[in-house]
């Protein structure tokens, strides 16, 4: 896989779900409203579209628990592509 773009790798392997979800989220982005992040006291700021994408991707993979989504975000290349590496 060295030297191959991740999007090309997904396409080559027939795993377009992550690419499609990220494209959908980018199309839905509407100005500064969607750029505001979610933050709780002292926590890091997360892009709402990244978290929506992670939830949608998790649902497609059969993952619905918060702990499962966190694991997916840490270990799955598709979720890393969607979230840009953000892990809740």
C-alpha cells in the first residue's frame, strides 16, 4: 500500500463507503454554521460533520455503542478518512 493514496486504495478494494460518506458530508457543509465544533468543559473541539460521519459509518458497519464508535475511530481506516483522525 506504500505510495498509494488512501482514496485510491478504497476504490481499488471496492470499499467506497467511507469515500461516499465524506463526500456527502462535504456537500452538506453550509457555511460557518457547520464549522462550529462541539466542546464540553476542557475537551477538544470536534467538527460536527466528522462526528455525524462517524455515526453514519458506524451504523453501516453495525456499530452503535459509543465505545464501539471510539474503537472504530481509532482503528478503522475508513473512519480515519471520514473524521480526519479525530477520535471522540
